């Protein structure tokens, strides 16, 4: 179960400054911390995808590719990239530990270079998504208010 806690909230309800929002916590984390963690997980998933593409390329097919796919099926990469990578680093076979190092290297390139990950594009896409979602939800609410639940569709 997720919890939202507001601590030290401003008494002025119309004051929506950064200080106010920095007091909001989701499961003990600020929204920025949650977003950073989600982005770290995403970058790790992207790094694994890049590595698998490299391992299964036309010039070189690594025998590790099917092993990594099997590992992903038995140990899915979900909400905690650090734990997943730590498990890979602790694997008894050296090849798995080397794959973990390669994932870390690729993830670093994705995180630190403009060619690796376009943060501006991501932010624009997120803003567009929020705008579209808000419009759709507003339409649904208006429709439900005007026509009642049974006539929505």
C-alpha cells in the first residue's frame, strides 16, 4: 500500500511554490526522488536492451544473450535496478558479473550523454502526456456530470 504524507505544508492553500511541494512524500520520498529512481530503473532497462541488441547483432552473437534472457525471465528487472544489478554481480558465473559491469557502463552513457538519452524530449513528451490525460479525464468527468454514468461511453 502506498502512502502520501504532507509535512510542513504551508497554511496558505493558494501557495504552490517549490517549498510547498518539496514537503510532499510518497512512501517517504519526494516526487523528485521517486522520479529519479524510476528514471534509474528505466535507464537500466534500456541498457539491458542495448546490451542484448549488441549480443545478438549480425556480426557477433554472444552465447551470453540467451543466458541473460533466461536470467531476466527468472529474475525480472522491475522496480529496483540496484537490487537486480547486485544480484547479477553476485552470480556465481563470471560471465554474468561481466554482463552486470557492461550494463553499468551502458547505463552511465545513457545517463550522461545527450546521444544516450534525450531528457528534453522526455520532458516534452511527459508534459504532452499530462496535457492529453488531463483533457481526457476532464472530458470524462464533464460527460459523467452532464449525462450520468449510464450514458457515458
